[in-house]
């Protein structure tokens, strides 16, 4: 990557696949010195012509640090999108 591109880059995305075979994207960005990890799921409930997102973006919480309520919230979000 050229220096100019490296200076403008704020993060990256990686293609992933869940244990159930669902594809999603994991990434992280850095803005103003703060790094945020996230996951994005394709919006499979989108109908043609709707003005809804193609992908849904969620803050990523490391599995070892999730509280029960956070785990339930992420599971509900994933089920709603998938």
C-alpha cells in the first residue's frame, strides 16, 4: 500500500463465516485514536425497492467480555437480520 493510501486508511474488513455457514463481515476502524470493532450482516429480509440497508452493522463485543444481556441482544440482532 502506498504511503498516501496508508495515511487515509481508517480500517479494514474481513469476510467471515459462522459455524452455521452464514457469511458476514468483520472489521475495525480507527477514528480520532479510538478503535471500534464491528460485524455486518447482509439484510436478508430486504425486499426489492425498499429503502432499507443492504447490510446491518453492529458493534462487536468480544465473547469473553459479553454480559448475558449483551449476548441476548446480539443473538436477537443476528436472528432479525438473518
